[in-house]
C-alpha cells in the first residue's frame, strides 16, 4: 500500500508529459526549440507565441480539464452505484445538452452562448433524472440508471429529429458539437468551465470517506454511520457538475468516463483517496494526447477528439484490461 | 443499556411482534430466537435505531436510537448485518478500517494512531491478525464473518447487534464465533445476536429472547426458556428437552417417520 503515493506521482508525471507533448504538435510545424522559447517568454511578439499561447495552450488545458472531469465523474458514479458499466453521462447529461444545443443552433442562437446553454441543459437533465429516481430521502440505483437511459434516448431522438429537419449548415454545426471536439476553443471557454469544475470537485471531496465505506454496500455503510441518502445526492451533484461543464466546452466525448476509472483502479486500487486523483491524471493525459492527435493526424484538417478516443482508446483499453486480468489470474 | 418499553415491532404496516418490554443489560450476551419471518431482523433494526417501533419506545442508554443522527448512532451501536453484498478489491484490514468511519470528519482522510490501535486490536480479538493484508474475497465464510465482527469491534460501540452470524458456518467455526461473542460480552459489551441454532444459543448466551406467535414469548435465562411448551409454541413443532452431561438443556424437534409432523 505504500506503493500508492509513488504510483500517483508516476501518473502525475505521465499527465504532465502528455500536456507538454501535445503542446509540441499541431497543424503547422514549429521547431521544439522555438516552442520552448515561446513557453518561457509568453509576452514576446512572435507568431510562435501566438500559436502556443492563443491556440495550443488553451486547447490542451481544456482537453486536460475535460478529461479529468469526465474521469472523476465516472469514478464517482461507478463507486456510488457499485456498477462498473456506469459512466459520466449516466444521468443523461450529454444527450440533454446535445438536444438543447441542437435546438439553439436551429433557433439561431449565437455560438458564444452555446456552452452556457449546454451546461444548464446537461445539469438540468441530470437533476430531472435524479428527481425521477428518488426513493425516500435517497436515490434508487436501478431507477437512476433506467431513467438516465430512457431520458437519454428521448433527447437523442430530439437531436436526430432536428438533424433530419435542419438545413445542411445547421446540421454541420450540430454534428461538430456532437462529435466532441476542442477545435477553436480558447481561454474564455476554459474560464467559463473552471468554476463549475471546482464546485463539482469540492462536492466530490466531501464524499470521499463515505465513498470508500460504500464499497461494503449500502447496508453496511449505514451501519457505520454513513448518511447514504445525503452521500448519494452529494456524489450525483458532483458528477453532474463535472460532466455538464465538460460537455459544455467540448461536446460529447465518450469513453473517458467509462474506461479511465477502470485503468486507474488497476494502477492504484479502489480507495477513493487515490482513485479520484489517479483518474483525473489519466483522464487529463488521455484527452491531451487525443487532442494533439486530432490536430496533427490529418493536418490541416481536424478529426474530432471523441472519434479518435474511441478508435485508439477502445482497442488499447480492451488489450490492457484483458491482459491484466490474465496476469491477475495467473 | 438497551431496553424495549412496551414496544411493538412491525414493518410496512404489519405488526410482527405485539408490545413487549425487556431490558438488555450491559455485559450480557442475548440470543434472539424464533422461526423464519418472525421478525428477528426487524427487531434488530429497531434496536439499532434504523427503524422505529410501531408503538411504545426503545431506549439506547438514555436516548431513542431512531432519533440519533447516523454518526451519533454508529458510536453507540454496531450492527453486523447478514447482508452479503459482494466486496471486491479490499484487504481484510481495509474492511475493518471502515469501522473507524464515525471517528473522522469528512476532511480527515488518514488513519490516526487511535484508528491503528482499534483496527489491530479488533483483528487480534477475532483471531484474524495474521490475515490483515489478505484480500477479503479470498477468505472463507468463517473468516469473513470474523472480519465483519472485527469491523463492529473497531467501531467501539458498547452495543453490538448481529444478524445470524453463524448461519452458514460449520460446527467448529460457529462455536468459535459464539465463544468470541461471549468473550466480548464478558469484556462489557452488550451482544444481541439473532440465531437459528437454539442449542448453541443455550450454550453461549446469558439470556434468550424467544419470539413466536407474533409476540415475545419469553425473555429469560436458557434454563427457563427451554421448556417443551414454549419452544413448541414458538416453532410450531413438538420438542423434546434433554440434559447434556454438563447439565445444560438441549432441545430436539420430534419428526415423524411419515414425514409429516405430528399434530400438524
């Protein structure tokens, strides 16, 4: 168990390396030396400074924050519901936001307002699902999952309907958002999302000791004094804030919230004190690298981050997960 | 230490046990006996404060356990449930450490010396100190039950309620667990244990609480509870009472060769 802090430090190092690496690549080639100079002199008046500080840096930071948010939200919900198949979007955050964005685009609402609309709609959907899943003072896990899945289906249908009826221009704009992307995001997007991310993280931290005891099941957690109903709400609100603020700036990025907590659990174990930071580091690293790849693979065109994550991430995850299981069994 | 005062026990509008009064003193091992579905678990839940009685009152020391905040309650009463939710990825020690939850504010994340002493002491008390770093899911049923009891001990509550802790255990392990519980009672804790083996209960418990026929039929020392008529009334099957060489009473159900119980 003393190895855990060391492993966390290793994951943090990986995350930082991924951030630096993804700053180095992009649509246009810039010599690493020039980039390092620009990194050290943010106020110099060169093109490289503009590329690094106005184009790449905000995107990389946003990708890392979004990855960390989705991974933490996934870890929280998997722990709360004791269900490994749950992800950050369980409560319909992503389809809810997508439906609102699609309708807003068609209604002609200006692009800068979309993140706020996505955030409010995502959070609202999560709260609606939670309201349906209420049982006594707390939440019913099965009902939460069922309501989340059904509302997700409903809102996905709304998006499909809008896509089929809207003109090609609108559809392209909506699709770009649906695919999950950090293209064209700047500092203001990051600053928009950070307060909600911080609030979600604060809620998550409050629930850490209870989350650990919940690994024994709700009955036993109750017996040692965990207020299970209150913990359920705290965790749900934390996860909804984190997922909604991620969705607001980057659209629908799947896979991270489901998979990263599993990988993190294999590295540091299931203790929430280690699992949450480990998930954050891995999620940040994964999304930063995916963002770099999305900018460089087909440059100057951009591939959506969400698509890349699925193409590269899913086979990698399956390989790692299945092999590690074999090793564990042997 | 813990008392029922004219308390009626029920769940979902159904009365399971008519109003009953009993006082469970500190340092006693009380076994709760009765057929399946009679309300043993519900009674334990009422004693723990997780459920209110449908009439009368329950006193835990000088308070109503149901009125306590969850954390406050956890300091006063520990509950070893028969819940068998799977536990994965935890060591035996991790499980026992959960008993220290009520001693921490939400920002106190790390184990303090008091926790270490309580956890290691609890593991030693149940004879599992050599198993601390074993994965919980690799333990046998008896070892797991010891760990659940250690969790309750680490909680340092004066009252420990247990729901059928010996039900799926072999004879020897069951006796070891019961001896362990009796030792805890001798050390000053109040032990209330729902169980099915009436003879084990008579061997280890100081007091038997016999439930049946929708009431508390008896709350007394084993010697007085072990009468054919009381046990027959509780379990609905003829009983024969005999004496072990030690003088302790033993009860046996009398079946019949036809497979039907006489009188049924």
